[in-house]
């Protein structure tokens, strides 16, 4: 029995939130890793997004270079981008090359256009920007899905990319992603989840886990809105039991403590925030009771 079959035959216990022992592991330094069901490859549970943060001018490149450098120094690997994000792919690729760490980064990006020719051109551009083919290619927001997924499948079958997937960021499109999980052979989905917006936990994430589909979580901070909601609120004393010392870690550990989640991708412009985010990738994860307490405390 391979790993994908094992996952497909498993069920998510809603009360215990137990996962197969091999699904979550740690490095010798204590970094939390999650297993990709399709292959058994392990990646860190905290990655980095690039929406609004890497579409920058030359004057801002130095600060973003430090962000990428610190991210990798702290064990980061997955960086997610898209042609939708302006110059982000190009900036990320060039800065990684300047740092000499391109081979250390697990590049995930997307196709965001209509038409077969335009999609192939975007993929060529992404490969040129990153100096290597992306590890994961996704159909962004399901735009022209039927056309673009054919190209992605062909690239995977020919060994050009390792994984394919589909993304969205709205609760209203969860059923669309669920339908694709049931009918397509996807390696990944990417979907929105936060401690406030938890709809994906009800059905979509357990379905992905049962079908052996890895899950990347976008909008973990809801583009910063969550921090505005707690700006004058202290962390609960019991948060320290789970190695949580910042609200960033509180929000991120809530997400990655769900065993259906493979990776989440908070975006940031600041090195200090990279440090806060990556701290959530280490230490113990909240159990089911603690997750309930986290929701209750946040919603007070």
C-alpha cells in the first residue's frame, strides 16, 4: 500500500484530530515538517507567500533580499508566487540567485490566464524568472481550469514539474475545489483558512486528506486584518505551553495544528515578521482542546 492509498483509506476523527504518525515529523532542530501524500516528500509547515510583498521597485529589493535570506536561514523552503503578483516571480528568482540559494527553495507558482498559448508562455516566464522549473504549478483561482490543467498534466507526465494543483481564496469556491478533488488527480489544492474564517475545516480539508491531496493555506492573517482585531489584546498565558509568544505564532499554529494542512504561506515585507512567522514552525502543536480554547479566546 502506498502513501496516497493509505491516506485515501483514512478518515479524519473530528474530535481527536489525529493524523498518521508519518504525516507530521520534525527535523533534529525541532522544525515541523509535513508529508506530501503523492510522493512522501516532506516540506516545512510554514512557507512564505508573495502577494503584495515582492512586486517592488529596485529601491526596495535590498529589504526583500534580507527577507528571503532570513527565511531560508530559519529553515524556510516553500515560496509561493503567481504571474498575478506583478514582478514578484522575477524579484524572488533574481534575489534567490544573488544569494546563491535557488536550489534550496521549493518554488510554487501558478498559471493565471486564459488560453493554452498564454498559459504556456506564463510557465516559460516563471521558469526563466526562477532559473529553474517550479516544483509546483497551480491553476490560479481556477481561471480557465480545463485548458490550463491539460498543460500542467503534460508537464508533470514528461517530468518537467513534480506537482500540480488548483487554488482559490474565497469560501464561495470551496465546493468547486471539492469537486476537483473528487474528479481530478491533483497533488495539491491551495485554499483560504484562518482562525476567524474556518469554513474549509468543515468539509474541504478532511476531503483533501482522505483523497491524498496536500493542502497549502493562503490568507492565514487575512491580509493583516487579524492583527487589527487583537492589537490591544494580550496573548493568553496558556499560549506559552505551545511555544507561542506572538499573535503571528498564535494564528499560524492554529492553522498547522490541523493535520489536514501541509503548509501555510504568510506573506511579509519585514525580516522581524519572518522571524515571528518561522517561530511557529517549531515546538509543540496545540491539541484539539487547545484549538478550541484558541478560537474561544480570539472570539471574546
